[in-house]
C-alpha cells in the first residue's frame, strides 16, 4: 500500500484499524509515502483503475462467521455511513471495500466465507478484495477518497477484553438499526414487519456437527420431548425442525430459516449471530455445553447483539451443570501431540473431571479443548422449564422493546366393573353364554379343530363346569419344542386354571414357552414353562367362580411369552416370527384369512410390572392375533374370567433366531410366509415392490446417542457424500442420500413405508437389522460394526436373510478398525433389557475402581481390563460407545453395494420386458 505525496517526508498519524491485536497481529494501518519518482512503475506503462470512494479495513477474523457478521461487517457499515455518507443498500453503488492488513508468520491464508461475501455485497456490490488478491496483482488502483480506521465506535462484545471497554464504545442503536435495514433491503426480508405471533409455531433447533464440537448429542430426544409438551401441541400446525448450518448455504437461505422461526434453540456458538434475522416476539434459548465458568460462556455475547440492533426477542441462557454430561470428542483430542504426551492420570483427570494438566498451553486446554472439543448430553429437566416459559410467552404474544440487561442464568381412567349375568351359578352362566342365551347375546361359534380334539365341550356332571384337556400336536420329547393345544382353560386374576375331575392324578407335560434364559425372572419356573393351576371344578377360588358369572369366551388363542418385552429386534424378528412359524408350520395358520378370530395372549409372569410393548412391534403381534393382543396378568384381562376353548401353548419345532445362540440347537428353520403376512396385514406389500432406481436411495438410520453405537458425524458425512464423493457421479443413475429416524413410538406401518423407499440401508449394528425384512426386492444392506476386529454381530443379520428367504438382498459389512474413532459415553444410562440396567459410566463402581492405565487402554486401544472382559465388551463398548464414521472406509463399502442394486434392478427390468 503506497501513499503519493509531493513531500515524501510527510507523516501519517497512527491509525488503528483492528481491535484484537493479540489474535490477528498487525493492528496499525501502514502505508509507504513516496513522490512520483519513487513509484516502482511508470504511469504510462500500467493499467490504472480509479475508485471514487473506498473503505480500507482489517479483516481480523478470517473464517469466523460470528465475529465477521456481528462485529466486523456492522463496524464497516458504521464507518462508511458516518464518514462517507453511504448508509443504505444500493445495488449500483460505486463504493469499494478492501482488506489491507499485512500477513505475518503463522497467520492463516486469506479466507472469505461465501456467506460473508454475500453480506459484504450489501455494503458494496463489487467483491471485497484483499490487496494481495490476484485480481489486483500488477494493477494500479487510485483511491480518490478513502476512509481507514475503526473510529471511536465499534460493534463488538466489549466485555470480552479490558481494552475494548476502555477504548471503544458501542455505535448508537439507531445507527445499527440502519445497518439492519440495509441488510433487510439487500436480502428482501423486512425483518421488522414480521411477528412471531403472525405465523404457526416453528421451533428451530440448530445443532452443531460433531466434528465442530459443542454438538448436542441427544438433540433428537430433546426434540421429541418438546413435541410432546402440551404447550407445544396447543399451537395449531406447530412444527419443530433440527437443522445444521452448512458452509455452502447462502446467507439468504440461512436468513430465511431464522426469519420463519418462532423459538430458536442452539448450543453456544456462531448461531447467536442469526438472532439478527429473527422476527419480532421470537424466543431464543442458548445452551452452554460445558460446566466451567469463564468469559466464553457469558450470556452477554448474545445479549450484546440483541441490544446493539434493538432486536425485539426474548433471550434465555441455560448451562450444563453436570460434568459427566459434557463429553470430550476424544478422537479429536488424540490428534494433539500435547494430549498424547500426557500421563494416564492426567488424561483421566481431563476426561472425567475436566482438569487441565500443568504444563499444557494456557490457551490450548482451558479454552480450545474444553470449548471446541466437547459435546453434551443435555439435561431435559433443565431445558424443559425454559422451553415452557418461551412457549407460554409466544402464546401470550410477547413483543417488547429490548433494554440493556444484566447477565442472568436460568436454573434450572379406571375400567368399569364386569357386568353380571342374572344366573347365580357360574357353570350355568357359562352355558348360557356359549349357547347365545341370556344377557351375553350371541356368542362366537366354536371353531372346530377336528384334528386337535372333539368340538363338543366336556363338562363335569355334578357342577356343569367345562373340563380341560390337551393334545400335543408336536412332541419330539423336548420340552423346548413341545407344541400343545389345550381345551377349556379358565383364566382369572392372572392365574390359568386347568380344570380336572382328578387333579392329583393329572400330569401335564413340561412345555417351555421362553428361550432366552438371561432375560427371565431368576428361579421363577412360570417364566420359562407353562404352569397352569390344576384344580377340580369345585376348587375354583370364590373370586374366579364369581367372575365366571359373565365370562368372556375365547374360541381360539395363542398363549405366548414376550421373552424380551422391550426390544424391537427380539420382539418382532424372533418372538413374533417364531410364533408365526409354528402356527403356520404346525397348525396351517399361514395367511390372514386363516387367522380370523385368533387371539394372542401373553401369559408370562411379571411380578415387577415391567411388561412394556414398544409401539412399533405391536403391529406385528396384531397381525398374529387377528388384529389385537392382550396380557393376561394385567387389567382389564386379569379382572375378567376367560374361557379359552382352544389355546395353543409352547415354542414349537420352528425357531426364527440367530443360529449361533445356544437355544437354537434342535429347532428347524421357519417356513416362508412371515414377510408376506406382515405385508398383507399392514397393507404395504413390501415383499413384492422393487428397489427404487430413480433416484437410488441410500438411507441411513442412526441410533440415539444415549443408546450407544450412534454415528456421531452422520450429518457432515451425508454432506460429503452428496457433494464431494466423486463416484456418486459415475453410477449412471441419480443418487439420494438421506437420514431417517424411527422410534419405538412409530407405527409399524409407517416404519415399513420408510424402508420401502430405500435401495441401500446403512445402519450401526442394532435393532435396525430387523427392518431388513421390509426392504424392497434387489436392495442392499450395509451394517456398520463400531468395534475393532469384531464381526460376529454380522451373523445376526445374515441369519435374518437366510431364514426369511430374502434371496435378492445383498449384505455388506463395514468394521471400524480405527480405535480412535470409537468414543466412550460418559453419561449414558438406561435399560439393556427388562433384567439388566446400565448406569452412567461415570457412576459405574466397577469403572471408577479401575486404575487410570486400564481406563486409558480401553479408550485409546479398545483393550478391556483382564478381569472384566465379558462385562467390558457388552456393558461398556456395546452400550456406551459411539462411532465417528471413516468416510473413505464407508465409501469403499458403499460403492459395490450401489452397483449391485443397479445391476439387479436393471436385470429385473429387462426380464419384465421380455
């Protein structure tokens, strides 16, 4: 930069044009003063460009959106407005803007984010250039009038540094509102003309990518809890979106996202800049992931934005208060030599307690690691009351003028009794219902299974009580495979009664009803075998006899054990499928028509009332039970008297399960038909549709962070596949990459619809493998195994493919061999099964007792402590670890599967045209 003067001895006054010297280096404007003879060029030999008015500035922040958008750009506007009179948006303005700071050793290359370049176009239609940029190389630019310096008024967070408070003051709010109007005119968004109350409720949850740090790991769960709030549902048409701000998004796209939001939630970071775009009356909640108190998490940062621009928005801030909820992104820490040099004790002190070791750079650990390399599992109990306040204010139409405020931290129906028959004798009342007489009305006809016993009801001559009997329709001598049909069983109060004239001489065979020993009530025979109470007709308890005055007659029923009542995979793919296999293979009940009137009754004991059927597998059991199923030991069934005319009991000879499980030995593979029944019953027909090819959909299903095995960097991986993965443009067919979310609350029919759209399914090992049966023909599956050198979980998926005859499904496997990509959860708790619970790792007494060396060896090398290997793999690695996807490994695993789907699809199309 040269200044021309007749007298080269003239001196320029010191001009400071940067306010954060310690970050960017040179904060003083420098120019070389020469006369014409001292110029390094001849006027008649160079191209000269004349600029009427210009602003010369220091960029200060090269790629930080917050600082550039909320501080540098508004200050630049204030300078050119105040000193050059250029205050409004003009698409034809002659104003030019230049960055003229010198580069110093160690500084990053000159960077201008695309989104920021669009912002500067609102100040000057010409691109903002650095003096060293190629377009200016070899050219002479004459600035006829230029302003340089930051002036006494700077739009900055003044409480960040002492010298900011002492040397500069905030521009007048009116001046900053002129800037906001300038941006509004430039973007075409009249910010001050829209109110949050004028539109349907839109909750915008902005999350950060895992690789950027400060991601809210349980954002999906928090979003579900917000949607469940009565205050949220009180708004007609309310919606909640989780979004990520992508670098390739234009600033206009980002502005539109926020301009249409009513309630904004975000983890501390650059998103606070976007409060600038919120409509009047909007509510904004900032979530701080870390627990330490320092100037980086002052709520004043976003309060300063609100106050500077006069934003009519209500701000809330809430900070994580539990250290175990703040998780270091350990794969990122391992990239630092300073971290790798730490002792095991120092690493554990940092990872578990956030303590910075002595000798580490004072900026690196307290600030960089503790702010940029952490993520959070945020506490709903802390967030919920703040969200409730915000929704209530929105409902009330809150819209107040902002005023400077001090920092503030926000803490954190009964079933009717059974009807009574006019008859006084329970046996006679039962006879009336069977014949259709009396108050019971017309009873369902008794289904005649002629091969399983006589259709007529045998009764005790003295009392008229129906007598029970049984026939084992499959019996190879093993209780685990015995399959029997019982007639005239009576249930009441959670007890099953087998009525016999001679109970003492009645011997019933051992009939096993459950196979997973580890998930059963220890020592409780009734939880593994069918154990009815054998009684004489006159020995029925008084309460049961009274209830038999108005019994419910069940013509046909399957009496089953839910085995693992909370696990989607086991329930739908093993329990329901095994039930179908035996009902079809042994009894011939293979389609919906043959199952009409069949009921499904779960009979396992549940002394601690833990039976909980997730919403999704209910649809499968409803298909098995003719449209419904019930649990015998819970109300209202337990308070009624049921007479089961034909009850099928036992596991049977067929088993749908992973062949390597011990309980599978001796069972037969299931007959075909389960997928067909589900397709017919749900009306989806998924077993016949072909995989879509235009576009070919690659669908990722992730797991919630709290359940372990979550793909932490899935959003940014999808961005990479869509934009940078070169092979995606070489397949000869359009590709669509998407992430979908399914939960236990999602109807089975809706889940099937999601997977019918997939050509390739990608998921971390878990219950999603059950959805492989819903994929269309010619599809492919890629199962991701988070643990190093472990391939056995893949066998579970392969057994589904083989036993369910998914002949056109191609199965692929991706094993994580990079231990650094496996990140342990510090604060995950929940239930592995109805029998076993998982506590937070930080609270696990076994983990806490380990020496630091063993903890570090597990985290960095995947080596389980010698004395805890079985528990370590299943409880710690299996349930309390997540994965950072390796893009190259993922791509090499995906490519052949995509090509296979295309080849099979084209072959199917060709065969159809012949």
